[in-house]
C-alpha cells in the first residue's frame, strides 16, 4: 500500500455543509434518485420487457384469439369494438400494475433484508416518509415509462386510438400506483423470502388477470367469482379505461367509485407501508 | 458532543444497556470495548439516533435524539458493522448517492467523491462494481461513505471485524489520520489491540453495564500489573501447577490452556518458576494489555 497524504484537505464540516431543512423538504427526491440509479442498472431489461411483452401479447391473444372472437361475434364485435380494442385497456393497466409493483415489492424486501439500503438511507437522516415516498416516485416513473411503451405498441397495432392514450394512461396509472402502494406495505411486512412474492404472483396477480373482465365482460363471469373483479384494481381500471377510450357505458357514480377505490388503495397501502417502515427501522 | 446519563435500553425482559453514564468530548477517539452481546452496538444505535432509548438521558450535539433524530443524523458519519453498500453500483456511485441523501450538491460531490476515494486508497477501483471489492476495500469504502457529509462524529461499529491483519493496519492508519485531523471518533470493538491503538479513552462494557472507564494506559495501570507471564504446562497439568506458583506475582489467572501471572517484573517471575523446579512447555513475558483488564473485570476473555 502506497503511503499517501490525501487527508481531506478542505474540510468544511457538516454544520456548514448540510441544511436539515433541505433534507426535510427534498428527502423524497434523494431517495427516488437512488431507486432510479438502481433501475438504470437494469434499463435494457426493463425496455426489452416493456416492448417485448405487448408485442407477444398482441400477436398471440390480440390478433390470434381476437380473429377467432371477431369471427364468432360478428362485425359489431364486443360492445361495438373489435376484440383487440376491448382488450387494450386491460392490457395497458396490467402493464402499468406490473411495472409499478416491480419497483415496490422486491426493492423493499431487498432494502430491509439483502442490501439494507433502507437502513443506510435512514442513518443519513432520511425518514420513513422520505424513503417510502422516494420508492413511490421511482415506481411512478417506471409505471409511466412502461405504460408509454405499451401504449405505443397498442397504437401501432391499431388497438387504441392515439387520442385516447392520455385517458387510458390515467386509468392505468391509478391502478398501478394503487397496487404498488399495497405491495409496498406487504413487502414491508415480509421478513423472510419464503416464497411470498411467488405466492402473490400465482394467487393474486394471476386470478386478478383472469377474473377482472380482462378477456370478456365481467358480467359473463359466474356471479360467485365476480367479487374477485370488484376488489381487483385491474377491473376498476379496465372499466374506467373502456369508458374513457371507446365509451363503454359506465354510470357516473361508478366512475367515481373506480377512481376512489384506486386512490384509497394507494393511501391505505402507503399509510401501512410507512408505519411498518418506521417500526422496522426502530427495531 | 455526547452526554449519556443512566442510558437504558430494554427489549421486553432483556436489558441490553443498563443505565450507563459517559461523555464524549470534541476531537476525542472514544471506544466501547466488550465482548459480543455486551450492549455496544445497541449503545451505538442509540448514539446514531436510529434507536430510541427506553429510559435515561441522551444528548448528541446538544440535541435529544428521540425528538431530533434526523437533524442529528445529518451530522453523523456511520460505519455499520454490516456493510450496506449497493453492490450493483460502482464504487464512486455509492459515495455519490449517499452524499445526495444529505442533500449535498452534485458539484460539491463531484469533488468530494474523488477526494474520499483517494483518502481510502481506492483510486484504481473507482469505476469498479462494488461487488468486486475485497472485504477490506468494502470496509474502507464504507468509511469513506461515512465521511461524505464531513460529520461532526464518525461512528464505527466493529470496523475491522473479519478483516485480515494487513487490511486492519491499512484501516487503522486511515482512522488515525482522521483522529489527527480532529474528527471525533466513536468506535466499538472487541479487539483490545484496536482499542489500544485508536482510542484516547474507552469504556469497558459487559452485560449492558460499564465495568471501567479511562484511557488504555490508565485502565492497564489500575486493573493490571505492568507485565504478564504466560506459561503453559500442558492442559492437564496447568491446574495442578497453578497453586504452587500463585504466590509469585500480584495475581494469577488460570485459563484452560495457560496460566497468567501478573507482576511488575516478568523475567524475574519466570526465573522463580524455574527455581521451584517447574519446566513450562512454553513461556512468554509480555506487557499487560486491555485483554488482561477485561479478564480481571469480568473473569472472562474478550474473544471466546
């Protein structure tokens, strides 16, 4: 080892260097910055999945099965639109949910158990609200990016009209953030990797995808399975999206319920996540 | 800088820290020495304002950590026992992103990050993935990270545990330089040589309590003799010989593998043992250390 004299020469000291008010106000962004940098390490995979997923889906289900469905339901399609158009709002919402929750499930578990970055943030003066807030900001960005990639492909395939994209994105982002906040809370309560996330994938995401009126109107589901749709953010978002894009009839009060349901998922999830973050950091 | 009065932390029935009192003044290198489970890390986390005390008073930089935690933490540098670096990020990124948590500007960090990389001698690894660093390098990086906000107090929890001797010496050298610069250091360790090397003053902890307090030299003078004779007669014979030589020094400790005789003049004691007709298999005369202080205070060795 070479002897060096590189003793920090221009030591100013934290008293002059650091403004606690600044941390209090912008702590969310600092936490988000880390999450985004971490995401940046995987950006090629994120883009590949973001574009590959809709391509595969649209070719196989949208066009393949869609041709079959269109053939059997006749020229008026489902609810007056082609099967692809019917499917598109649900696919977009699913993509946004998946993208958003990818940033709040494993990353939270990782931060408490594996890399412990959440503890590192905390020792630097960021609070549980800053950290949960930062994770949600990163999740939001991922959600929007995933949605835009998916939306672009949907437009290219003629599944949606470009003019409807903003409204569809709104419905999908509401679902994505609601679900992501809920997952952040569950991940905060998870102490061991005993397959919890696999269970969520198989017994929450998969049934939600199947029974939320994704592939056929929810009214066609047997009544004893319809409750899955009612509590599923995907159904709320899909119904919103179908109304906002091709004018699928939804009562105004139900539109309000859809938005309120998704927003409350977000707030309740966020509340429990922050609470659990606080107690875990103080253990 | 730090004032603790009757500081206590309990978890249910278990008392991790049991009403301890101490103060740390500016520019001091203060040590918490004790075996695993003595309550050092719990004390550190309370000082680090990430763990609330159960009772007693604690003041850090003039503030109460229970109510001003984030403000206090902004002025501390923390080197945790377990590295919580991001292994996917590059070496410089770990420093940069940690600096951002303090709201430090990108411009400032650009300069600071390179300065710190130089200080901990990781220039060649600047752009390497953190995953690829050795244990000693990771620890140095964690120390650099703890300095990014130019803290009032740098807290190091077992800084050299798990490192090889060479890596330990490199690390000690860096910490010594910080001490010279006047950075206040708070160090926990269960290595007496580390405590002797780095600490101006220390408390010896066991089972959540403070057993003794003072500078390493004071503690050795107060609780031990100047020299120690270590003799081995073979594990079967140690206990048999001990009573026959225990009057030679100030005090005798019989350990499973050896006998320690505390005295002012070790060579003279060793000579006397020979005169009495005992032939140790191995013998060693050395100066007293904090290990001996700990043994005297608790009847146990530091590293079991």
